[in-house]
């Protein structure tokens, strides 16, 4: 077991806390010390050390009282700054929410809080979760703890880049993320951690700042697959405040990690073998296939024919929903207000100054595809294609139990690369978007290193509400990959 408490996994910390080897206060203090050393990564927008120590102390008192503890009791975590947190600044990475301190707590962060988790602070993100490199935040870009061989700073992926960097740099034991088109899985791949997007509806969206309501889903970002299962158990559950929240009972995800996948049917989709995919990513995918085969799984070639339309469909549906959701930020009720000579002037000034370029771009795209004369040609057509994408997966799951693909088309790239080309940035989500469009669960785990020593992830996609099978396969894949590399940032800490 690590002598640096902040470097423990959730399951290791849980065991240590149960045995009385250390307290939640000591564990939290170790993370706070790591946060101070890692400020150069800009992983957090708001640090809450006093609040964390107060909650850690309360956790220790509960533990010494009746001794009963849930899986997250006393575990220090980061919360993506898209989750409303009572009395704590919530910005969504945007200037337009300056000074906004909610008077309520999001359901997911409240579930974690009620389960005894300790919030260390609010993690940085792409503005309103729009981005795949964490370079659109009003509060500055996040730096990946991993370094390129030439010493350049790398992006951590996005939009949950602050959460991913926080976990990878061991400033917390885990973090919450949200995934709309890949925003948990892609940064997990770039930072060498485990990222899980549960089935749409598994976790409540209530109190999460909305980007695209039919796609947004909260999930855990952790150091191991077991940690992911433990944390998701605490996050998930039906919420009557969210009409899209599933009433299905939450199973014990950790119990699904049996280590046995004999007879499991693993699908390999032909359409994910895209032209231009780097050879090292194709090799890793082949290696992952072999690992699962060696563990007793049956490999099945499948087709997901509408995959090629998924990215274009996503970039119609998501901006359309974003343009509607972001209409509420007008300077009237909360956040930034830039006055003008008339009410219309105030709206324009506030939104022009409050929203960054990428958010403005997506609002304009969304307003365009919803406008009279274009609604049928774009938005309606995109919804029809989305149905076909879902059908592809449904057909595939008649033959297979899970699907294996790469997570991202590259390793982390340098900050500044691709920034001037929005289309190049959007392509970062090419392997993750179809899963989101179909509302399915997907998990990314680190499986190898690129030629330049950077983490590469593999993605497993499961049936709706079958996270258990997904975790079972992911646990086996994680054991086979035996990924133990750590960023130089941590080694030198």
C-alpha cells in the first residue's frame, strides 16, 4: 500500500479506513497537500479545503459512532464544476455564471455527500462542457499531468479534463464527470484513468448545468475499474425530480467484478476501423481483443452501419439542445450582467461577453438547425438518423454482450494543436459519440502507451442498463492490460 495516502485507490482507502490505519481527515489532508503542489495543472476552479476537512471530520465521527459505512464514506473526491453545489461557486467554466453560488445541491453530488464522500473542490472543464481538450474554460486551460517527450504541455481531453487531471495527478481519489458525446471517456483515455458513462437515466441530471438534455449523463472518473463500480453505486438511483431518471433498481456493481468472462460474446465493429487511425491504436485494439479471447470470451465481427453519420448527427442534436438550454442565461436573474441602453442591449452585451467563442458557435449552429425552413432538413433528419444508430446497436446486441473499440483516435496532443480547426477538435469524439447517441453505457480504461509514452484507452460498450456485464469485462481487460505507468508529474511529486 502506498505511503502517500492521496495515491490510494478508493477500495484501498476504504479498507484502510475500516481497519483504522488512518482517518478521513488524514486522507483528506494528504489530498489537500497534493492539490497545493499541483496548482500549475489548473485542474480546479474552486478549492474547498476547509469544507473538505469539516466533512472528513464528520465522517470520522460517524465511523467511530456506529461503525457502519458506505463505500464512499470518508473518500475525498473532486466534483466537476457543472454540478450545482450548495453555497459553493458553480461556474460551468463560464464567465456568464460569475459569482453564482447555488442554494441547492445536485442530486448526484448530494448522493455522494449523503454517502460520506468528501468534496475537495470544483474541477475545471470546457465552458458549459463544450469541448474535447479543456481549452475553452473561462478559467484557463487544464494541463495534463502526462508530458510529451519533447516536454510540451498536453491537453487532458474534455470536457471533464479537470476531473481527469485531478485523478491522474492524485490530488483526489476520484472525481465526478459528465459525458454528452465522450466527455468522461475521452479525457480518461488521455490521462490514463478509468472513465465510465452509465446508461442515460442511470444517474439523475437534476442540478447539473444542462448542455444537451437528451445526451448529458453523469459518471465516475477513477483510478481503477473496481473504484468506478464503488463510486457509481453511490451516484446512481431514481430521482423523481428528473423525468428522464430511470426507476430501475441500482444493482451492486462491485459484485459484478467476478473475473470470469468465459463465453462472453465480444463484438468488434467493422466501421470503427477508420482510415487514418494511427497504427498503434489499431494494434492496441487487436491486443485488447486477444486479451479478452485468452480470458475465454468469444470474438464476433459485427457491423454498425450508421456509425459514419453519428458525429454529424451529434453536432446537429447537441447544439440544438444547447441553444435552447442556454437561452436562460440572459443577465436578468443570476450570474454576469452587462448593462445596455435597452433590455435587448443588456441581453446582447451579457451574452456576447459572458459566452466564449465555442459556446457562441454552438448556440448559433443550434439556432440555425432549429429555425423555420431548416428544422426538417437538419434537426428532424438528425433525430431519424439517431434512431437508426440505436437500432444498429440493438441488432448487434442480439449477437454480442459487449462491444470493444478504441476510446479516442489519438493520444493526448499538445496544447495549441488543432485549436484553430473546430472540425479537427470535433473528431476527437468519433469513437465515443455513437454510444452517447444511443444512450448506452461505455467505459474507457487505460490499456497501453503510445510510441511517445502517453496513455491510450480501450472502450467497452454495453447494453442499456447492463453496466454489470460491462464492469465484468472491464475488470478482466484491466487485469490483462496491467497498466501501471504513472505520469512523470506524480513520480517527481
